[in-house]
C-alpha cells in the first residue's frame, strides 16, 4: 500500500518534469517542485545540517502542508531527502504546520503543529491546532507519536512550536491568537517532550492591531535573550512595516523560573520586500544561524507559472551589538561558492550610466563607495540590468532623503515598490550584494542592515551590473565580484 509520503514524493517528481527553471535559484534553498514556505526543524544532528520546510508537493500553490527536507555537511551544498512528514492522521489531517527539531539522546524529534479544518478545506473560520511529535533514529524516516500539547478551550490559532533544552528541561514557545484576537507567545516546559506545563505568557499585546504572533523563536545571544517572531496585523507607518506581515525581534532578559523582561521593544529584522518566518539554530561551532522564507504572503509570485514557488534566504549569522540591535550577515562558508573573481577600482561616475560587464544571474558583489566625494542626487547600482538600464533592480543612495533604497519599479514582471533605510553617518559605505535568478539580498556596512527581495526580470534579457550617478558625481573606490556555483549536490 502506497503511503501519504510515497504519494507526495511521486507527485514532486511528476511536477518537476513540468517545471521551467528560468527563475530557479542557483544558491538558495528552494523546493524540488511545488510550493515552499516557512523554514522548519533547522538543526545540526549527527554531523549534518538538516533543513525542513513547509511544502505542498502536489502543485505550486499553498495547500495541505508537508515537511520537505534537505541535508548539508557544510551549510553550503545541499542534498534533497524524501518528504519527512505528511498530513493524514486525525490530529494533522489538514496539514503538518511549522515547528522545530531537537536531538533527544540520538533521536531526531520533530515538534510540529497539527492542523485541522473543521468546516471543509481552506475554511479558516473553524480550525483546530495542536502540537504534535514525530521521531526518527536515522534522521530520514519519521514515525508520528501523536499530540503532545493542546490549547485552552476556545483557542483556534495555536501554532509553530520552537523547542530547546536547558537546565535538564525541555522548553517550548508557541504563537497564539487569544479569545480577544490579541497575538501572544506562550512558554511551556517539559521533562520528557510529551507532557507539557504552561510556564507564562512571554509577550502579549505588542500593538493594538496585531492579532497573531507567528513562528516564535527564543534564544540567548550575547548576554541577552532574543524573542524573534512574525506579527500579523501591523499597519504601515512611514517607511516602516510596509510588507503584508513583518518579522523581527524583542530583546530582553530571561532565566528559568523568571518572567521575560523586555529591554528593547519590537524591531524589524530585514528591510526588504520578502522576509518572513525566520528560524534560528546553532551551528557546530556555536554560532547562531538564521534562515527566513524569502517571500511574502499575498504578494505576486510569478514563478507559479513555472510549477514551483518559494525559497529561503541565505543562511546568516546573528550578532547582538552594544546597542541591543540584532544584526545579520551572510555566513563565511558561502565564500566556497565563489569563482571567476573580477575587481574594479576608483570608478568616478559623472552624471552617467556605466556598464561593468559583470553578469548577475548568480553573483556576489562587494562595493565600496566614498561618500565624502559623492554628491550626486542618486547614485549606486543597477542589478540584473539590461545595458540601457530600462530593466533593472535599483540599489542606490538618495542624498536628498538621506536613505539607501532598493527599488523594484523597473525589475521586470509585476512587482513594484521600494524599500529603504536611513543612510548611515559614515565616510565609506559598503554594499555586500547577492543576486540570484529571482532574488536580491543586500547587506549594508557589513551587518548594519539587510534587504531581501524577490525579483523576476522579464526574459529573455541580459542581467548585468551597471553603475550610475544622476545630477552629480559618485566615486566607487572598489568593486569586487564573483560568479557563484550551484548549492545543489
């Protein structure tokens, strides 16, 4: 008898045969075919890194969630594994929603949300969500162990468990929408991963419009505790909160037996269009690494026409600075993907567009700009650009608004809008940029800010790097570039 997992794995292969890979990433984790969203179960286990993800293997749209699975020895090259868990039991028949993974005495344990539609598929008016457990000896084949935690009566939205071990106890944070439509994160504890006790509400009511806090993660960084999550319901405010939903963090103090005391209120983590549901894990050497879903709910998703949808951001190391800002930067291991280095220096732009001849379908750039000698109204880079600059994703300094801008209005298919951050007060500006077949990630001054955005150039077209300055001069002191190899083993 064919199981739900067998059927799902066959469906992926069938769908993959129909895929067009024109926008498929070279160096970002993406589904073999079909739909992908949140990162799940990120863990270093028995000498390998495991990444699971929310996955619909039957087509390119969101549907009953499975857990896709990939594994890596080095966080750079990845190998696909069979689907780990599929919906079908009484407690998860409508979906195996997001969760996390822990190593319990050499057994890989997945803790996830079992989702049930009570009034027919896709009807979120009446749902039930509980936390469930699945275990594996080999890290590939999983056996479901059933429900381990149920919400209070009357609570429907109760999901995305993140579990860790500390002081001989297991701890879990869960996102909840309470009976008054207030988003909360709850903390639970357990001695055996199966029986759980409520500890306290870590955070509630961060904003009058926020009705749900999704995908919580709670971990120490430096000498503080970081509560990372994705609020739903925030309204845009000036340059802030422009995406459909946000992702960010609160900084505070916590220790077992105490309540969480907030030091720094909610801050956005990434300033691009496409960054959601970040989840962290510990690398073998103790670094705190994060992946996020590099897409956004209710946005235009042109790759659906090619029978796939969704990608992760690059893996990034998290750092807490002395001002209690959580910064993120690409992990150093990614340098192993570099090939074909090129270097340009002391480029003076006088009110002009300059072609660099650097191909940007799968590339990395490090750009250094001398702000003391740059006075143009706007200056910077055109990414994935045609030679004439008529199609391009713009990354530039705007000296009038004093901001760094990532603008998709000329990027290609359907996507519009820009995102921006304040220009740092510095003499030298560095931009570390990764351009893939359908995405751009930018790191400003090392790890001060990041932007993550999907782009879909109208093809066929050149996808090169241009430099430009409008109404004045700009001085690019250094431009280093590399072409990047594929991450798929």
